């Protein structure tokens, strides 16, 4: 039985398209993720020639990867973003590429709103060549706590779900293993962004294409609820009148298995007990 979609695929693509004309004014989160992914890639001492870049709201990712001598195929959930980069519009859980097509997949900023995240990770592994690498970044659990609390307070006894479900770092690591990646790693960092009012935060979210695309999303906030949420958000402000909001970014990496990769020792294969090993260090 097919599970119903959590996220509205058509609305997700439309929101990505609508952000294109204003993204440069709201791109700080994407740039943070991309810069970190590129730094991590620079630490890997091997070459990757054929790269799939998922998430290309501008040309910064493609340009940076091409400057490293890589051939880049761009893919994005939005039609306009993909077209602008000469790429392909995709849903990550329905990638249209053949198995073993790429040495490297970089997924920046989109996997937080994919319907079937386990399936998307499996497909990413499949399109990688053996010993290929995936690097991914997206927002996870702990993102937008001030906004969530303000909206709940503003709506009173019957709050709607205005913020997407979020994956925590432990679950992300488990998903990598279940998807069949070798040497899976999941970690996170939290950045703080300070806002003078809730409206500016909402403008940033719309400008980066991060509005609510749940299939079961509630109606737009009533004026009274928005006023109440704005007051709650302002009440959490620092003495200078600005409220610190949190963005928790998950970073994932994993390799497509290959016989040359190091493997963990078989359980029970140790020739020295842990106690004996500790004694030798005394």
C-alpha cells in the first residue's frame, strides 16, 4: 500500500520557483551549508570527476565544483532553478538517473522536505559508483524553536502545524546505515540568527523557499493569531530588542560500498580482551 505524501510535491516545486527572484537576499543558510560541504569535500584526498549537485537555487555550487575540475549535473525540486542551471527538475525520492552514474553526490538544503527520505538516500547510493561519496546538509531537529513557540501561543488552544517535522542527528545516522552506506557519519551544528520581529523571519523563510508545504497544512494565520505570535516572539528578545532564532543543520556523509574499503572487525575476532588491553596501558 502506497503511503500518502507528507509534503505537497507541486507546491514544493512552486515555492522553489517563486523564491528565485529574491533568493540572493535570503541565502545565508544555503551558503552556510554549501561552504561547509565544500570544506569537507576538500578534506577528502581523492578525485571525483562526475558530480550530481542536488539543490541549486543559484550558480554558486556548480561554479565552485567546476572550479575544482569536476563535471557537474544540477538537479533541483524547482523547475526554474533546474532550468537556470541547465539541469533537471527532480524529487529526490524519484531520481531519474541510472545506477552508477556519479562519483560524488552533493545534496544541499533540500532533503528536509522530501517525502521518502529513506528512499531518497537509497536512490542516492544507487546512482553513485562503487566507492563514491555522498555529502548532504539540511535543517533538522531544533530548528526554529522561537517561531514554533510563538505560533503555538498565537493560535491558542487549537494550534496548526506550521513547521515541518524534523529529523534528529541520531535518526539521520540510522537512516544512512539502513540505506546501505559504508562509513556513515551524521553530525550537526546550530547557528543563531537574530531578528527584530517575526515578520522579518517569515520573509527570510519565504525568500529561501522554506515555507510550509505540508499536504495537511493549516489555513493561513488569522490577523489576531499573527499579532499574538508577534508579541510572543518579541517577548523572547534580548535587551537590544532582537530575538535569537536557531537553525540546526545536519551534515551527512556516506560511501557506496566497495571491496577496497576498510571494514570493521568481525565481532568475536579480537585476540586480546578489553580488560587485557587496558592493563597494557597502565
